[in-house]
């Protein structure tokens, strides 16, 4: 059980590091609000002053950016500047 918690914490920290490297502040906000802070989609939209539909649009694009940065980090050496 403790190992699972440690792995979840490690993955959350890695995700936060990648999100912080993202260039678009809207992308960062959507991913942080929903995945890291645990806000609902509705609360994320309200916090950002966007419609729910707009938050979903931003989310889709943000996931593409996140995945690209994650792939760079995975393929990067220990001295990489991404992570």
C-alpha cells in the first residue's frame, strides 16, 4: 500500500514538473486545476471564467502539449533541461 502511494506521489510530481514547463498558461491552468488540484470540470471552467465547452477544447490541446513534453522527458538524458 505504501509503495502504491509513493508511486502515485512520484507520478504526480513528475506531471507537475511537465505542466510547469508548458508554454501556454491556459493549458497549465486546465491541467493543474483538474488533475493536480482535483477540481471538477465545472469548477475549473468557473475558476477560469470559461464555458465548459471551452475548457474541454483547451484540455484537448493541452494534453497534446503535455504528451509531447513527456515524450521528450522520457527520451532525455539525466542532464536534460525539460525535467
